C-alpha cells in the first residue's frame, strides 16, 4: 500500500509479533516461579506473555523453585500469585515425593476458594506421605479430574478414597493406589462408582484375594476393558482366577498392557 499510515501500522504489528515470538522463546525456558514472581512484574505485556507460557500446562514441583516449595511445605506462608496461576492454567500437577501437607495442597489447588475454576485434570501425589483424608476433600472438588496417583500415600483410609471416587467417578479414568490396607470389599466398592476407569495400579495387594479379581472381571464386562492393570504383591491370587480375568470379554486390551507382579 502507498498509505504511510498502513505501512506504519503493519510494521508495528509485525514488530509486536516478533517481540511476542521472542518472549515465548525466552519465557519457555524459565521456571513457573520466575514467570510469576519476576517477569510478570515488569509490565502488563510481559505479564500476559508469562501467563501464556507453555509450562503452566504442567506444574512440576521440582521445577517450581523456592516459591513452589513455600506453598507446599510452609503452610503458613502461602504465595497467592503462584497458586492462582497454577489453579487457573495448569492441567497437570506433578508433586511426587514433595513434602506437602493437606493445607499446602489445598492452597495450591484452590487459592481464594476457586476450586471449581480449576483446569487440573491429572494429579501425581505419589509418596506425598503427609497427606491424609483431608487432602481428598480438596481433590474431590476438582471438576475435571481424570487421572490420580496416590501410590505410597499410606495415611489415606479406604472410606476416604471411596468418598473421593464417589464424587469424581464421572470423570476419573486412571487411578493408582497404595493397597496396603485395601480389602476385597473396598475394591469392589471403588469399582462400583468408577464406570470410566480403564487404568488401575495397586501396590501391595497382600490383602486382596480372588474375590477382587472377580470384581475386576465384572467391571470389564459391565463397563470397559482395562488399558492398564497392575496388581503388585498379590500373593493370594490363584492362577485359575487370574486366567479367568484375562479371558473375560475385552481381555485383548488388558492382555497387551496388563501386569501382575
């Protein structure tokens, strides 16, 4: 165009796009804590670019720096800005082995009691040994929870896990549990409220018997085959019951991916 104004506007727009590309490239290698506590304070443009950084899709406590550890470990010193960004942007939380307590987890999930706004769908809390049933109450309010890893979280009660499953059963597809105290009765109860469950991993299945394998077989018939099934330390399972489960309808999926150890 011969219009200087159009040329000027086009150049400005191109410059802005170039700057945005540079910001995305630079911000993409920074930690969530750096984005929230440093970059976002420079100006409004930097704040919006920091919010759009791809690492917010997955919040890993190992990459969160000091700010993330403060939220999780020092429960009286909450960092509202970081927690707010996690709640508003992250779809995956990886907190495995973090020294997180019930209050710290609740602060991260729902700053300002905005749990229902959360986009979180996948949560890894494996070996977060301080957590109790109180943490399950916060998790039960996540509207899109599809995958949950509670392996090694040994303070949880069977009733607490069942109450959580009853609430999120409409969305939960993947579940990993510490099975040290799990019984045939409670596994049957869990399966009854998780119709979409197609990936199940349970550690330390010493208390489970062939009755649990029968419940799993029934779940496959009524709902869907398992993409993944791992029952570790299930010393009481008989070979006959295991073969019946493997030969049940839909066994093809589990036959390729299932695991008994």
